């Protein structure tokens, strides 16, 4: 039989990029406790008809996947009222402190929600939580070299956070939970799968903690 003469296709590098459009007007139509709803009127093309889109104006967030020396990752269980479920998540929080460095914010959330300090930080993944309805940009970090927050510095958790439970789980078991549809939190799902992919080269391909984050509105 003749051999396969097909020439391998070149792999195209894909990358999201800014695409500024002509903004005609912008109005805050709802002011919330944490975020607002904005209504923008804009044009896709200079000669096109104006479009109107309403979306959540969000400050962005960071999330942290803690990994111990045994390769286990930490999941925390927390009640989420909009979906009426206890979800297994990873430590995360809003970037709502003006001027705070992204990694500093992530370290703060790790200490407050998981009582942990990390000596090694890398970027796992960046994503938009719901780009059709929100400007929320999320960066997930891999945190290693873990130690416990000293007792006198422990954060007092309140409200839903007061019910947080901890569970260390092997990374492969976390991946299996994602693929079986047992984990639903987006940061946990993305973080677990990204960590599993990054493990192939012993995490050597991960970006440094201070890698640029051009997708975040504050960076732009």
C-alpha cells in the first residue's frame, strides 16, 4: 500500500487579543453591593448600526490551587446561594483593594480562606468567567511550598465563609471529579485541569507569578 503522503499541517498559534470598537455611550443602570450593571452603546463597524449590550462591571478576581508535597490539591466546600448548592471550590476572591498587586491579593485569599502561606507561586490559567455578560477576568495561581498561618494571625471567617470545610485530594481524583460532573465551580474546574496538564513537564512550562495579565481591565 502506498504510504501516507499528506504533509502535516502547521499548528496555528491562537491568542485572544484586544479589539477596540467605537463606544457611543456608557451608563450605569444598576448599582449593586459588589458590582454594577452597565449599558454600553457601541458600533461594531464605523458604518454599522449601533448595538446595546448590558453587562456586569466586575473588578476581577484571583483564585489559588494549593498543592502540597504529596501532589494533593486543597478543595474547600462553601455554600453558594444563587445556585443553592454547597460547592467544592478553591480559595478565591475579588480584586477589590485598590492598587493591590494580583499575587498579593491571591496570597491574602489563601491565608483568609485556607489558613495557608505559599513560598512558590506560578500562574496556572487566565480566563473570563462569562464574557457574554460580565467583564470579570480571573487569574488562577498554583501555590506550593505551603505552611500554616500562625495562630495569632488567623483570619476570622464570617457568613458563608464560616462554614468552609477543607479537603485534600489527589490531583488525579480531582480531575476524575471534574470529568464525572461532580465539580462545578469554574475556578476549581479550570485550575484542576490546568494543573493536570502542567504536570506533564513537572510544571516547568508555567508562567511566573508576575506574568503580564493584559486581559484584566486594570492592566489595560
